[in-house]
């Protein structure tokens, strides 16, 4: 399993979350995003799930944990991080 943690610096809109989810669906590995919100509730999201991604409010300042597990986990994690960084640094 590969894991990377990072902080969201800007709003990631629904279109961008859909793009991330579509990219994730190209990989065999399980890709999961998790975070704890301001009310201390833990959220665990299957990144390949469009609905799961677009209905989760990920606010600036949120610390995310992205993990990938499977045959292509390294490639999946690298691609997901690249995509998140693209939208996170706008």
C-alpha cells in the first residue's frame, strides 16, 4: 500500500473532482481518500466513485490522506497526486 498526506490549499470544484475520479478509474488499484472534518468526523471516499467524490465537501485547510493498494499502486498514487496538485495550486 502506498500512502501520501497533503493539505488542500484552494477549493477543488465538482468538475475537478470528476476529473480526478475519471483518472482513478483507469487504474486497477483501490484508491481511497480520507480526511477528518472540522467536527472531527472521519470521511473515507472511494476515489473511483463519482458520487462519493462530488458530494464530499473538501474545504481549504483540510489534511487529506490518499492511499492506493494493488498491482499499479505506485503509478496510481503518482497520477492522483499530480492531478490533485494541478487543482490544489491554482
